[in-house]
C-alpha cells in the first residue's frame, strides 16, 4: 500500500557512454543522498515530498551521482511528474483561520477564537472546529492541539464503531488500541488484539467502518482467504469500493501525521538541475 517510485541499478561508473553536457536548467529536483558502507548499487526513490533520495556506497561523490541521474533522466522525470500530480490533488493544509479540513468525510471550517479559560479548548460546532487560542501561542502548538483533538475524536468514534460491529458480528477483540501508522489502517494479531489508525476519523464513516469490519473479521479468519472476504462482505457489501478509496486517498489524511510525507522541510544535499 506504500507509495513509492523506486529504481535499483547495478553500479556502473565505468560505462563508456559519455553523458551529454547538461542542458541549461529546465527542471530541477532536490536530492537527498544516503551513503551506506559497502553499498554496491545505486538506488533512487522519489518521495511524496518531491525529494529524490539516492542511496549509494560511501565513496560515491556528487559528480558520479549526477552522472547516474543524467543516465536515468526519463525515470526521474516520470517519477517527479507522478509526485507533482499527487501534491496537486492534495494542497498543503496550513491550519489557518477559516481553512476547510476534513472530518468524517465532510469539510469543517477551522475557526480560531480567543481563549475563555486558562486551559484553551478545541470543540466542534455546526461543522466548524473552534480552537481557543491567543497571540502568545505558537502555530506549532495550535497545530499539535488540533491533531490531538482529531486523535481524541478518532479514538472515541472507532471505539464505538468496534462496539457496534462486535455485537453484530459476535466477534470481540481481546484488546483495542490506537496508532497513527503511515500506511496501515488497522491490524489484528493472533491474540485477538486489534489496533486501528485514529486518522481514519478524517474519512467518511463507511470507510472507517470497513476497516473496523475487516479487522473484526480477522478474529475469525487470520488470513485474506475467500471465507474471510465473504464474511467482510456480509457487513460491508461495498468493501471493494472502500478498499480502493483508501488506496486512492491515502494522502488525504497525511496532514494529520506526526511527520507528514507530502509537505516536509527536509534540507536537500543538492539541487539537481537538468
Ligand atoms: Zn487484513
């Protein structure tokens, strides 16, 4: 489910074909270099942030890396174009006053209001998320409190959905916990311990329900067999659509992540212009 664009190649620095001289800068891409001792390959990955991460051996310098990039210019171009599309579809959430942010598949307006008590609150009212704050508070702190609010909402929503579907399916987890994994929406181990991603709260309820039903079904079938999917289908008849939705919208809840993938401020080692 993880999104990545990866190229893995045998290191060939002694190749005879001379790379043509760099054309005057038309495109540029930020490059992050990871050096591993004894690494004998070139690996590149375009990250959702638009960074090109290049993994090479310890002794490989920037000129060799640039030569390699030039040899694989088409690949770089295709990968960065793909990322640009994803980023266009998901503009950066800046947590600004008046901005719309999703919860349960609906758009909620973020409204900053003066704090009324010592402890600044965050609360919902008529499809708006009110955040009490003042000029003294940093934006980072506000963003953190909004994320905490989502987490709290996610935990209580998912707990109640698990209760509802446990009754319906007559399947009860031995333990329920919450996480915020990058690309995992839920898991269920052999001890009957279910873990759910609280960021599901930003998606429509049907989607969160599908994940709940999926994990509860694992209490009966520990695999993804036909029998498993048959059971899922009883409670989530449109599960195929929901599965697809999650795949296509994985970056929609990236803004709630501790370390968002789409909009990061990683300092590149150099900018490659071609
Ligand atoms: Zn599963």
